[in-house]
């Protein structure tokens, strides 16, 4: 989601080491990190923390997520929650364009990525979701709309 003060979506870049692939918006802003040997693992601590929803909703039927990033949460949910459908809303087309670099699943019956504003999706959707994961960030942190 672009910030009101900077409406153009930032263009992320990818950096790869022998063990990991990471997405950045600037060298000091790690957007996502993936272990090459374990592409579905949750490397960043905050992504593991976000999965705590499973304590309260252990078998969600539909998960909606605001913000795709490198797809760590999306890939984890897709792999480990095979009975759940997942809708991801990402405003930045440059981030969506990198989904293949991070092994984000293709759109299908259980998984889809929509280009759009996450706050508008939440406000306007008629879909019932069991879990809403909010992982949207702009250059200055979470956008005010989220």
C-alpha cells in the first residue's frame, strides 16, 4: 500500500547469498527472507509469531492476508494448511512480479493473489474469512489505512 506522502509503489530488489534469498525496499529494510534449502520455512521471527492464530483457529477454512512480500506466510499456510483457501491482497505490482523468485504458489482453487488495496478489500469484501493476517508495510511502516 503506497503511503499518502509517496504514492508511487517502491520497487523492491532481491539479494541472494549461498543460503538465502531476501527482498528489500532499501538495504536497511528487509521485506522478506527465504532459506533456499527450506523455501517454506518461516525465517523471520515476526512471521512465526503471526502464525499464533492457529492456537485460536487451528483449522481455518479461509485465510485473507494483506501484503504478500516474499510470500513466507502465504507459502507456509499453503503447505501446512491444505484444507484452507487463501486470498492475498498486495498493492505493489513490483512485489507481485517477484512471486516466482520466492516460490509463491500459482493462483488456483486454494490460493490467489489480488492486486489491490488491502483496506478496501477488508471493507468491501463479502467473503467470510476465518483469519485476517495484516502484513502490509510502506516506506514509513504500516500505512494509516491498515
